[in-house]
C-alpha cells in the first residue's frame, strides 16, 4: 500500500509539472523509473544512473534518453571518454544541487530549477534518487559520488524538498572537511527536520509499517535511530515552511500549522540563518512564486526577502 501511494504521488507530480507527454501510461512509466534509478554521476544534463539492488547501470543524455547500458565500470569508462571528447562538458564554478522528496522524481523540482537557471549565475543540477528502494544512508552516499564526480564545482549550494534535506544532512555527516569546505548555502523546503507526525501516525497502522521500505520505512518506523546520524548544516541555511499561519494548517489530521504533510514546528532546526512561512501546500512549494523568489534571495544574499516583499516572514521560533 505504501509503495502504491508513492507511485500515485509520482504520477501526479510528473503530470502536474509537464514532465511527461502523451498518455497516462507514459506518466506511469516515468514515475516508476523515477523511483527505480539513482544518479551516480551528473554533468551538464548527462548522468550515469544505477538501479539499487542489481547491477543495472545506464547513461542518460540531457533528454533523459538512454544512450548506453552496461556495468558500472563500463558506464564510467564511456562517460569519461565522452567527457574527454568534449561531448559532455564538465561542471565548473558555482553550482546549485536540487534534491526532490520521497516518492518523487527530478521532474518535481523542474519549476524551481527553471527559475534558478534564469536568475542564478550558476550551474543548476537536479539529483535523482530511488527514494523508496534503499535507505537514507545509501542515498547520501550516492549524492557523495555525484559531488566527487564534479571536482571543479565550487562553491556548491543545496536546495532540498522534504526528504531531500534529510539526504543532504546525512551526506554532510559522512563528508570530510575538504568536501564540506566547498559548500556555500542551503535552502530547506518543507523539511521534516524533527521527523514527521504524519509518518508516526502511519507507523501505528501495522500494515503500512510492515509494507514500508527504504527511506519511507526510516521516516515511518526508524526515525529515532536516523535522527542522531544527521548533521546540522555547516554552511548558512534557511528554512521555508508551508502553512496557513494559524493553529490549524492545511491538514485536519495534524495539530497546529502545517503544509498538509509536514508541521511547521517539524521543519525547524537549531542554527538556521532565516525562516519563512509561506501559505502553500507541501507538494506545490517548488512552483510557488514566493518560494522561488525567496530561494533565489537566500542563495544570493544569505537571507529571505524583507517582510514588505514577502508577507508572513518571521524569525525562526526559539528551539
């Protein structure tokens, strides 16, 4: 049941963002693939992807068409050869890495990625990972390989949505000082930094808990063990939460303000540089103009827009 819900969410996101053309079968195929493949190397829209759990590996071009399939070693060799020929340009200079949430794919980040490409003098990269197939630790290590494969990308900033922020925080805990020294800023969108009450509610339904796997299980069942393994970002970071600004929020299942999935209080993390509350639902944050402008502001200046430009801005509540 949990996997089916994730699949349906992926189809909805893919269709909403215009990432799929044609019939609903196309949407089903793309949503399924988004939850089966994880990026291992990214450069200028080209990427090596691995399928967790088996030896399958492939190279996708910027149109997301497979141009080579084989072993991981063969894909690395082919990717290097295409780079040496100039077919695949190397990523250099300021870089922004986007990470999607649970049960989603890179297509869910496309509206924000497009906005950042127009407004930032930086390379914008979307990291895709098979969120329900393996755990947070595996996703963080895959992110690490992508970063290692971009040695000339500097400085690096992150924009994460939901689970994507947890993946970054786990990578930061694993990364050495040299890699962390490449970081600039991070923007968190709807991040379950304190876990998820909705996930805890699901964990009390035994069939949902039993069927959950990968990162979904870690949010539903294993969060107390996961939380201590996450780093507080060592670079300046800002938090954008969705909510109505009242004590009800968008969900009737949750107490207090929320974005229909994550409570405002659950997004908070000690050490944040700025905090912004936006009246937007969890799944729609990436296409919201206020969120997009606020993300650009933080990546550029290290703070969100002043209240006159972004009503609802407030200092992060005390921890």
